[in-house]
C-alpha cells in the first residue's frame, strides 16, 4: 500500500510499504480521510521539534475515519464494511498513570502517531476497541473531527464552564471553533473569539460566537472593551508564550484559564504571580482526551456541534507531503483523502451542511 512516510523535518515521502494484517483483537481500516493536526505540521519544523521524535521514520495521522476491510480473530462485533472513526489513544494500561485512570497521559503511548502506523496511508491496523461505528448521518470527512472534538470536550470538563459565565477564546483554528460551540452548549452568557484572520472570525460568527475581536493590528483595546471585568473563563488555543500573559490579564477575578494550545518545549514566559494570587485564578492544562470520544461522535451526529464547514481543504498523500511543511494559516482544517485524484481540492463552505 501507499503511505506518506516522514523521515524528518521537511522530509516526507510517499512510498510503498507492506500492507498491514490484523493480529488477534485487531482490524485493518481502509483510510477514507484523516485530519491533519497542528502537531503534524509542527513535527516538520525542526526548530520546535524535540530531536528524539524522528529517530525512525514514522507514518503520522491520528484523526482517522474509514472502512473496516480485514478482521483478526476476536474482533467480533465489527464486521467487514463497517464505517468507523478511530480513537487514536493506545495506552499501555500498566503504568502508574494508566492505573490512576489517566490513560490519555500514558508516557508509553506514541507521541502524536499511532504506534501501529498512522492514518496518512491507505490502510491502518488498530485494535477493534479503538473503532467507533459511524451513524449514517455522519460523513467520513466529518468523522475526522471526532478526535479534535473529543480533546475539546475533555478540556471543557476540566475547565467546567458554568451557566451565565463569560468565555474568551484565544485563537481561531479548528479547536477554537469547536470551543465556541461547546461554550454555548454549556450555557455561557457571552462567548467571544479573538483572532487576527478575517476568515476565522467569520467562521466563528457563523458557528455561534456572540462577538469576535480582530487583533491583527496588535491592539488589544477591543478585548478589554468586550470584557470590562475580565472573562470568567479564558480558553487559550494558541501555544505562543505571549498569549499566556494576555490570558492572565484578561482573566476575571475568580476565573480560570485553560492551557490548550501546545507551547514550545523549554519556552518560558514571565508572569506576575501577584495577579494569580490577587485574582485567585486557576490555571488548568488540557491535553488529549480520556473518555470523551463517544460523546464527541454523538454531538456531531445529533448536529449539536457543526463540523462539516470546518474542513476547508482536502489533499491526497502527495499533496500532504508537500503542504505539511508549510504553515496552513488560510485553512481551518485540512484532511488527507488517500484515494483523491487531485493533489489538492478546496472544499465548498457550506454552513448548513453541519
Ligand atoms: Zn489531533
Ligand atoms: Zn500507561
């Protein structure tokens, strides 16, 4: 089969690799679509990459949707032909962290790719328990957003937005757009998204933000005007250190800040502990997901959360190898469709498609 194999930063090649065959308890899924995550892009930027990640070539891709084409022994209940979304977490279930129930933080799981080979390939091999049946109403492209939504849901449970609270969301990427919808579902009285790209701000309004603030000029006045007393909850989807300082300033007395965007390893930021003490701010990290994959899928199938319009571009494996080293600023979400004839296709923005 064909797969996009990453050897190092800016070095991804489409190659023929052996077809996977399922061991006991496993299935092989033909990949119909696999979302490109922020981590997949950053893996290609040598300067922010820990050197240990690329010691051996990897097939990345952990936002997989497809069809079961081979079943190993003891994978009953998942017949050939099943349309599935694949939960990527493969914890060891033996380490002390797993045994405390934090399987999503298991140090022995792959860093952003499945240990059995990721979804930027024609086929993947996974445990049958990683597969979730897709209802008819959910398309395979929509199903690639189940994983990021599961991550957002997990973080929402950690930051617990209460009815009547105000929520500021920093950043306008796919996760931020999902947080807009989840914050509204939580009963927030005011949900405001802050970004510098017009297309992202318009998307947020279409998905239910009460207001958006354009910070392309570098001016934060609009933010302070929108939140005179600060925001009860600040969701920071941007990793860059400067946003951490903004988040602490923006947070209301008694508020919480979610650290969701991935900061660079080793990067530090000067903060004023006095502010955290005086305002009694809670700093909360949110990473990956533990038990929310099924809930994310049901929010998509019930149309409580709209994800179709977030996928703005699709590429094939060759297209992926070319674009993954480039910044994707103009796009909310790109998916890899291995069987697509064209290297790159824009997806129509249909706001009603869900
Ligand atoms: Zn992801
Ligand atoms: Zn573990």
